[in-house]
């Protein structure tokens, strides 16, 4: 959402949770399109047009930038889940870079994971997640967090890779690449020089960093540095 926030006014909520990274909401803007950047987290997104029924989409992790159309005259709610939190009924690896609209039951309910659910709003989104957890529709694989923290796990590397893919939709390497690009954006946005950012973020050289940023955030180091100034 980093580049989206440059054209949207985004309101966010965070609470201590093993499952939710953050809750966000925003509203339509006059622009027709936005640049969506890579994001390792999957989301549930609710689009509420001023006229008509809301649309609820399960949006998978994104591994590249893309230009996305902005629905007009609507409010948007997003529930961004932590790495390792997943729905057993949803194959996240099949949703990478795509979204799946959930079946509408009524004006206020959608169907997934074998039952119908009330469509969440900004105020009750954390309650909605708690209902999913209590019902077993949303679970968490601790191995993902242990792997990200480089803690030892008592299973084979192949099992780790399989569980990481199931719980995130991505490989461990891809998640690390996206996180490194995000960290580099923060460095350059804070005024760190391009050459220093190469060393701090651990890229092999400036060309390596440039390729990574172009893929994951759609900007070159120079463009990010200019925006910072």
C-alpha cells in the first residue's frame, strides 16, 4: 500500500493479534488507476459502492507491481493478515497476484469456508477475525514465524518449504526479497544515499537493487531518492 497511500487517505487500525497485520480503509479518489506494489500478505477486501451491494474479495499476495483500476464512489476495507495465518479452505498459492470474489448470500453476508459470514466493517473487523479463528476457518502455522526469525524447527527443510508455501502462498525466498525491497524504500525515503542503501539492505550491487525495486515497487532508486528530497 506504500504508493497507494500517496493518492489515498488511508485510515489504519492495529491491535495485538497473532493473525492480523492491520485493518485499513479508504475511499475512492478522482484518479482512474493506481500503482499496486508487491505485498507478501494476503487480504480480505470489501468494496462498498454508494449504490449497490458490497463486494468481498480474497486477495492473494502480490509478487510484482501492477496498475489497478480504482472503483469510483466507493469505500474500501482491507483486513491484511500476518504471514503464517491462513484459511485451510483457501489455496493461497493459487491466488498469487489475483483475487477471488466471494459468493454473496445477501446484502450483508457472504459465503466461504463452508458457511455464511457477516460482511465486516472497519469497527468490527477484529471481531470478524476472532469468529473465523473460533470456527477453525482461520489458523496459524508457527513454523512460518520460526522460519522468518531463523529459529530452529524440528522438521525437515522440505517440510518447512511445503508448510511455508501453504500458509503464505509464497516461497521463503520470495517473501524475503519483497521485505528487503520494502526496507530499501524506507531507507531511501529517509534520505539514505543509494550506495549506502545497497550495503545496508544487502544487495550485491546497485544494479541488483535497481532490478529488485523495479520489480517489487515499480520505481528506481533514483526516483525514490528524488521523492525523498
